[in-house]
C-alpha cells in the first residue's frame, strides 16, 4: 500500500532556487563528461605515466570520482551510473597492475587514506547495491575477528597495526627512506616523534644519520598497535551489514567502537594502543603521540573525524544514540581549552585552509581550539571544523546538540549565515549557512548556495580547458584539483543531509528520491526539491515540476529507509502514511510536504535501485 500526495498548486512563476538547481544539474552533466574526455582511458582508468611511491596513492586514483555516484543518486544523468562503474573497474585494474591492490582491495595502508579511497565504493553501493554485493561483503570480511588475514584481534578488540588491508597487518609505516629535512611539505607539522635521541628540531633531520634514526623510530613505534583512524573501518562493516543484517558485521562495529570509547581520557580519545592492548605502550605511557594522532601530523582533524564515523555507524546498526556521546564528549572537552584570539600563521597548520574559507576574516579574533598536544601542552589553535558539529546534531537531532551549534555560532567570530565562495577536495565546509537556514534563519541561503556551487563548477570547467592533458609529472593529486562535480549543496537541498565525512563516512541522508516512472534513484529532469526545515521528528520539503510532462516520485525516509514516514501534511490536509509515499506532480505544479518520521523506526538496509 502507498500513500499518494498530489500537487495541485499551479507553478505560475518558478522560484529562482529551482531554476538554479536545474542549471547546476545541467552544468554537472557537462562537467563529468568533459573530465572523462580529457583524463580517462576507454576502460575508465586515469591516463597516467608517472610513478607511485611506496604504499601511498590508492586514494588519489579513486578520489576524483568520489562524489559522482552521489550526483547520480540525487538525479544525475541516466548513463552516469554506468560511467561510475567503468571508472571503478578501470582504476581498480590500474592500481592492481601497479601492485597496490590484492583481490581488488588495498594491500594495507592507514585508514586516513583508505577512508578517502572507499568513498567512491560506498556511494556506488548505495546507488546499485546488488551489483557490488559480493565485493562489499568480501572487503568487510577482511576486518572481522575471524578474518584469515588477521587484521583484527578479537580478544583485545583492536586492529593489529595502523596499516591494515588485503595483506593483513603491515608492520611499520613503509618509511624505507630516511625521514629527511628535505621533506619540506611536512616541516610545518614538526617532528613525528619528539623524544628520539639526538633530534631536537626539524633541522636536525638534515643529518643523514639522524634522518635514518627518525625513520627507524617511526616504523618501530608509530607503525604498530591500534590508532583511532582504524575506526573508519566500521564503515566497511556497516556497508556490508546493510545488505543482510549479518550480526557478524554489526557486532564488530558495536564492539570496536565501544572498546575505543572505554579508553577515553578526560573525554578525549587516546591516539595510541600498543601491541599488548595498552594505551601509551610505545610512548612512555602517554595517551598522545601515536600515528595520525594528537601530536602529529593533524591532531583533532584525524582523531575526531574517525570518532564521529565510528559512532555514527554504531548508532545506525544499533538504532541507539548512545555511541554518539563519544564525539560529543570530545567536542566539549576540546572546547574546554578554547580561546578567543587571532590565529597565528606560524602555529596554525591549516592557516591557508582557513584563509581560503574566511578571507580577510582569518585575521579577526576567532574562537580557537587546540588541534594538537605534546609533552609541553596544547598548541596549533584553529577554529573547530563546522562539519563535525553539523554531523553530530544531524545524527541526534537533540536539543543539546542544537544548542551547542548555536553557542559555537554566536561565539565563533565569523558570520555563519554568509555563503563563502571556496572549494576544497573534501567538497565540504559550507555547513554554517545551511545550518542557520535549517534552524529558521538565513532565508536567502538556497539561491546564494546554488549560485556559489555554479561558480565553482564553472571554475573547474575553465581549469580543465587550461590543463587538458594528463599530469605532466608524478602529481597524483592532479585530477582531484580538477574534478568538476560538486554535490555538497545538492545533498543539503535535496537529501537534507551534510556532505559525507571525507575520511571514510557513509552517505547517510534524510530523504531518498526515486523517479518512479523510470525506476531509478534521484529527481527526474525538470523536477526540483528543497528541504526547508528539519528537526527530530519532522521534515518539510518543497518539490515542484518545471516541465510539461507528468512526474511521479517515490519518497523514502532515510537514505537506507531507516526513518519511515508516519504522517503527511499537504495543502492543509493531514493523513497517515502507509508503507510508502508517492508524490504525483502534474505539469508545472508545486507542493509543500510536511512529513513526520520515526527516527530509526525501521532497520536500515540498502535500497534496490528502484526504491
């Protein structure tokens, strides 16, 4: 049984946001096709004659396509899904030939990078789950307690190394060369280890003996045991669980996240667990100092993100919000060290990043939190990334987390309603104006955000024409910097969700749209949608048909059907929603739907392509 809502309001003058949304879809279609023409071989691989180095590089070959399946899910071209599959297969074969994959999965590397490379795979599974079923289960099995490659120690509930994958736990960090002062790109992060004999500052690494000593120490101490980054592996297991709800996968997710949560120190995750399962085992008892931890290189950025990813996955497989206390407590704890000050360019490692976001406002007095800690205390003070606050509130919809956002916004030192014109490879960071819109302010956000997104696509289209060749050297980041597909704003507008967390988050959403006449995901051509309001039990969305043909959409609560609708109000009439909701759109009509839903009222599951 289905409940049908029929649009009856004539669309006399289309709103500007709707016209801009359709213009953006058209530009994106032009963009991905041009990217293929310039940079891809016929088998879908990237045209590249340069080198890859050591264990690094897998993520950089998948990342140029990471959000293409999301565009398809939102309403991109019919042939985009086949293109995405071709690129996944082509790049997978390309990386296998280069010796970086075994049985289609990464041999073994840190989950900061593995999480990035798997975003493409996760969104492909959401777009066409049955096509990728066998791979999704096979990949997740690599990290379960009974895996024959032994990545995970089920007794200690820990990964056996920071670098894990198809070949099992790989010892060390692959630092087979000296960690030299000539590695200028890493200088701003300082010494990876602060207690190596004879090495007091970065310039000491100019001595070959000391550079070799640092590399040996990194392999021996940073390259063993467990680190918070490995929490991102729970996305792989959750993605597999969404097929058949195999308790092996959900059990691993809940157990592993719970184990890490039990290790917190004053609300903060420690960043290292030694081979025997003890915090600080390789670092003189210190809870900080591990690989991609609080001391080096990125601190908060690479500790809080996996905590959010792991907690969100544990919440999805359990239907309970309790795991989300982990990232919430971390945010509150780090805010306890906050200060209002101007950023110090010599201390803030992401200063250029914030300058791109805030422009001249980067020099103002801002609310800063410490990203890193060593034996001297907290340092590297920068603004708290708004994506983390957005995801925490979006996952819980709690009054507590909404008030936390309002408090941070009021004291941040910059205007949250302002739509800022920047684009980063994560294709995120525009959460503040969207959140202020959803929370009842900032009425101009839809048009301003779409205009910004259109400008960003046009910039990439121009850059591609200015750089029409494959990378001229060994630059494996070449394609990420040219990817013309932008989906952050469309995800906010149409799916009512933040952009997926970049280092390994799954593509969760509030709404999933299906073109019921063509039996495929996404909005049909000439249809536009805008999520106008969202709280813990209701979502309001406006949907309209700009074209001359009848359209029929199926609307699902939750990207995996986990938030079923219970009640619909439209045109002043309220009615219960039965098994599913159909939206009937005669030519040039519009309708505003206020939908009541039950959070986690249904067990999440991969949705067949036509649902």
